[in-house]
């Protein structure tokens, strides 16, 4: 697919894992495992198209109020995703409250940006992230190393930001897909990019 205009920075809210699992006759916690592979498919598409930065919502501080089995499942999915990315090509930054016991210890080394391969695309992963924590962080914005987003794509049909990087999303165009995240196929991403082509990006000017 060729597009005249590619967003520099795309944010992704990969929602619907639990609903997908229930629809398949599984337990809610099982959906998170099936959300890892779509993330890598999207990462590869963005890298190949020349997207400069990709931010993925892992889990929020509010998500940690869910039952323990679900919490353990999405923590493991985030760790698995980061460890798999280490064999690829990216500059990875994990942003979230690492002082909390809900933050996986395995991801602490990545709270400073780490380069894998040629580092041709920046990948930001929000883990145990809370917007209030971000805005009230000592010394300034906790997510200051993440740039302003141009396009946010949300899977799962919900039409809300759910606290997703309130500063960086200030001028982002938002596209919502009804499909659940584990059902990801490239055509969904291309549909969002097609829509983005005709948006009037003025940044208020």
C-alpha cells in the first residue's frame, strides 16, 4: 500500500482482548496472550511504511484493579512483547510507574530508551501508566521523551482516550475500529491510514 502522507507518530489503544476471549469461549485473562502477535504485525507495518514513532498502550494503573489472574496475564504479555522486540529493530522506551510493585521488574532496564538493531523506529510502550502519575511526576512530565502523536487508532469500538498520553494526544486525529484487537488484520490499519489522508491537519492554524 502507498500513501501520500504517513503520520510521524501513531498511537495505538489495543482494546477488546477480554471481550474477544469470552467470545471464543475462553477466560477473560486468556485474551492478553493473543494480543501480543498483532502488536508485532502492526510494528512491522509501521516500520516498513516509514513511521518514525509508535506508541502502544500496555496497561494502566487503573487496569491493576482487575482480578489477580487478569493482572498477571497482562503483565506477562507486556514482558513477552518487550523481550521479543529485543530481537528486532527499534529504539524502545517503556513508560510507567516503575516504583509500583505492579510494574514488571524485567522491564526496568527499558525505562531509559534502548536501541535494538538499527533502531529505525521509536517504539514506546506504556506499562502501569497513569495520566495523573504522568502529569504530576517529580521533575516534570514523566512521558517527556515521547513526542506529540499525529494519529491515534483505537480497536474495540470504544470512543474514548482512557487516559492515553493527554499531553501528546492534544492534536491527534483519532480513528476507532469496531474490530477487537486480537482480530487485527493489516486492512484495518490501512483503513485508518486512508481516513487520515483526507484529514485537515492544521494544528489549530
